C-alpha cells in the first residue's frame, strides 16, 4: 500500500469510527428516551439495563452506519480540500478517483459485510429488545396499566383515564371487564370514579380498591323475552375491593422470548418461507371464497335461501321462480328478505376486502424486509460516492457545514424510504420499489457529484449564473438608454 493510500485510509477510518461511536451513543439514548415509560419505576438491576442498551445497539445500526459513512467522507475529503491537499495531489497527476481507490475497497467491504449483519445480528437485536421490553412491562402491575387503553392484569381487563402517585397507584375514571371462570366471555363490567392499587412488593395478590361506582352483570337467560326485559343487573357501591392474582408478574424471566414472529426478527430464509406460506394461504382462501360466492348467488340457491325465511310457506309449484306463486303479503316479505340478504352479503364482501388488504400488506411488509437487507449495504456504498466528492466540492472541514450538508442529504434519503415503504405496504407501488426508492434516487446524484468533482466543477455554478444575469441586465439598459 502506498503512503497516500495509507494516509487517506487512516484519516477516514479514524473519522468514521469517531462519528459512528457518537451516533450510536445518541441513538441508544434515543431508544431509552423512547421507552422511558416502560423502564421507569421498575427497580431494574444494572444487568437488565445493560442488556437493554446492548440489544438496542444493533437496532440503531441501519441509521447510524449509512450516516457515518456519508459524514466521514464529507469531513475527510472536505478537510483535505480545505488544506489544499487535493491541489497538491492534482499537481502530481493524482486524480480524485485515484485518491478514493483505497477507500472504495473498504466501503465495498462494509457494504458486503452489512448484508450479513442485517440478516443475522439486526433481527437478533430486534428479537432480544422486543422481548426484554415485554418482560419488563410485567414486573409491576401499576406500570402495566397504560392510560387510555385496556390492559390485561391477571383475570381482569382494566382501563384508566389517568394515573397519579409516586408508583402510579391512584387511578381515575376506572372501567373493568371482569372474567367469569364459569362462563365464556366478559359479562361483568365495573365502573368507578377512582381507584387505588394496594400491594406489597413481594405479594402475589394485589388489592384494587374502587370508590363510588357501579357494578353491571349481564344476565344470560334462555328465555329471549326475559333476556330483553332484564338484560343486566346493576348495583351501586361506595367502596369495592378486588383481589387480583399477580404471581406471574412477580416471577418474570427476563430472558423469555415469547414474541418471535415479527418480520423484523426473521432472517432472509425464514422470511422466504413465511412469504410462500402467506401467498399460498391467500390464493387458497381467495379460490375457496370465489367458489362459495358463485354457488351462493346462483338463482336456485338464492331463491331457496329467500324462501327459507318465509316460514309460513312450505311448498312451491315452481322452485326457480317461486315469487309468482306468492300472495302480495308474502311477496313483500320475500323482497325484504332478499334485500336483507344482499345487505348482509355487501357487508361480508366489505369485510373480505379489508381482510385481503391486511393480508396483502403483510405480504408487502415481509417482501420489503427482504429487500432492506440488501439496501443497507448499497446505501453505504452510494452515500460514500456522494460524500467524498461533495466534501471535495464544498472544500470545508470541521463539524459545521459538513454536518449540516450530511444531515440534509441523509434525512432526505431516510424520509423518501419511509414514505416509499408506507406506499408499498398500501399497494401503491411494488414492494421492491418501495424498499429501493431512496437508493434509486440518490444513485444518479452520486454519479453527478463524482463527475463534477473530478472535473473541478462546483455543485451549483451560481457565480457564473449571477454574473451572466448582471451582464445581460447591463446590456439591456444600454440598448434602451436614449442617445445624447
């Protein structure tokens, strides 16, 4: 390796590692801030906190790695251009492409390695972090209860409007659906103005004390008339105590992995297997649904279905056109029955369409995840070929302008990817295009910047444009001026 190659390589690697470390630190802190509600007040030990930070690091790599490649390239080449090192190299016949040769090999190695990282380490990080968050959420019952949504605690489903107190033990506007072990379903509803969670740290049973509320219990009667006249029993209470078994909350295994089917947790071969399974199930379901609908809407079947609603009529002289055999009253009933069946069928079709959209979105999400494993490495390579010539063009080192330029470019790339992925999940574009949209847009930009940097052109030739505008303006005034 020549001295020049070694010099540029050392400068880039040092800058890249520094930038990557700082960005990882910032993104891990962001993860803590994002999940602070799930972590605070849990009396977690140091080992669990360190595990959470450790598992959050691979999750942050898809953002930190491309941005580090881009920013390090701008900083290194901008600093070299500012110190006229490129001018010295060009005077000795060394072009920008020659100066980038050693780094190109390194960046290609990073891009190639990032695929294996995205296929193994990043899914592992998602798996560990998501399950650790799930296990942490089980530690304290008060912390399991989230404001504004229903939460399962023991054998009750509870919703609170607001929590207060140092442990979140004071509850406001409480709604509880209580499970009945002798019945299937939740037939007991309890509403109260406020409540309080009382329990010791090591107790397997907590006391939930409710104040000023009502107790509703649905009555499951066999007689429909009695059920309609007496649907439920209501009673008022000033204070009501519920004992909830939380033994499972006090014995939480932090290493348990209950969630393993998220698309971000799967490797490429696992995603391919699931895609084949989803695609086969979707086609089989559509075929079965189509056959059932065709059979259901044949005239003979539909007439027979409508006739079955007319319980007062038992025989028809013409089953294919039974309507002609009916009197006016039964004709009206038959029309109403047909209309109701069509309305029900319309609702069924609507639900089926929504189900199809969910299944297609699931398919698109898994396809995008496969492509994203290749996108990470490609983005690193392309962003390097944007950052290196861009640094040579702006000719500015340090953390000022290069940081601003790198942030703008990366945010534009990142937001394009987000919007494209969302559009692909909604079916607006193919899944592969949604995953590669940002990369395809910045690829021509890398070519243009490399060309302009090697030909000593600026990014925007504003000076020539402004100068030409002033010359044209001056000439125009000279022509219109009156002669003296």
